[in-house]
C-alpha cells in the first residue's frame, strides 16, 4: 500500500461549489504539505502543518483552507471553487525540516468548469 | 520571498545525447534537493547536496552544488527513454519549508 494517499484522484466540479481533497499517510511523519502544480510554474505551497495544532499559510493560500484532523490526515478545501483553481494538487509529508526529503502522494487532478 | 528558477523550461533530446538543467536561487541555500516527476506521476526525491562545490553521482546522473551555494545543476549522460520526466530542484526557505524550482521537462526522441 502507498505511504501517502490522496482522494479523489480526479474531480470535475462547477464554479462556486465547495470541494474537499483528502490526504492520508502511514509514514508517521508530523509535517504535511499541500502543493499546487501548474505548467511552467512548478510546485507552489498552499498550506503546511507541523502537527494537529500548527497550521501555516504558504505562498498561495487565498481561496483555500485546510484541516489537520489527526497526525495522519490533512485535508484541503476550496470553499467556492473558481476556474483558475483548475490544477494538479499534491499532498506531501516529511520527517523534519527542509533538510529532510518530502514524500508525495499520487496527486488529485481538479477541474473547475 | 525566495525565488528558485530553472532553465530550460523544456528540453527535447535525441536518445543517447546528454542533458543538463540549471537551478538558480535568489538567496544562498543551506542545501538543495532534486526531485524527478515521471509523466502522470508524482515528484520523487533523487538526492540532496549540502556542501559548497559538492558533486554527487547516481549512475548516469551528476549533481553539482555551486561554490556560492546559490546554484545547482543536474547532468544526465547518454539519455535513455527512462529519463523522461520533469526535474525539479528545491531549496529551503527558513527552517520550515522548501521552495521548488519551476522545473525542466525532458522529452526523449527515440
């Protein structure tokens, strides 16, 4: 079984809808991250969390919110989806700070029409 | 904030040719990581460099960290079809997170 899982893997939704992307990990890591990937822009950090009580905004947090329900679960929500949030979303975990490698989930491809 | 740029954005090479991607940071980095993302896949960690001027090799891949610790490169010798994908560098921003480069997408012409 994969160490970092994401659901759903693909989602098409309409403008204005609320949507939640979920991430679970079995690696026992405290740190979890949500990234967004767009062609030519690389991976941009949306939110990150060091534990269930520690949530931090990344460089592009506007329009998104997160919830760290447990050490193993970190959810990303779009309260009112808009077309320019169409992208590939990745969850990642790490066992420490930036000197530690990050482990990525398989990604969620989100399309907002 | 910190910026990490990579060039080129795209690279098409004939199978067997060499390939190089360059990574440049706006700030000095304590370390740099490289990741590979296969088409349709997710980024996977390749290596980390820590020391100024460090060079590391993984089979046909050679990674370098600049003397000033603001740039890095990945060189692939004699590319194979298995090398196809997007290569990202990533540098730390403070002690909390990584800033990923814009990526270089490599395609191989058989």
